[in-house]
């Protein structure tokens, strides 16, 4: 797996966990950690999570390909 895919998946997971916290407990962890003068850091994290989500859309073309490759080698 390419390092860009690993970083993108990690950021998407962070975003998903943050949204889960918002949905279940009305608690925004990223904004809480970077509130006040560091709010710009939270905005950068949100932007990176969004870009990572777009990047992860490109991974759909490889879904199932590994299994097909294994099946064709047998």
C-alpha cells in the first residue's frame, strides 16, 4: 500500500471518529484540542480530512482486484 493511501486512510478514520463523537456525544474532539489561538490548526485538520476523503474515492477501483488476482492465479 502506498504511503499516501495510508496517510489518507488514517485521516479519514480520524475524521470518522470525530464525527462519531459529535453524533453520539455532541463533542468535537478536534475543535476542543485546538480551540482558541490554535483554531487554525483545527481548520487545517478538517481540510486535510476532506482532501483525504476525496483521495480515498480513488481507491474504489482497487476494491476486489486483489481477490480477483488471487483467484486467477489458482
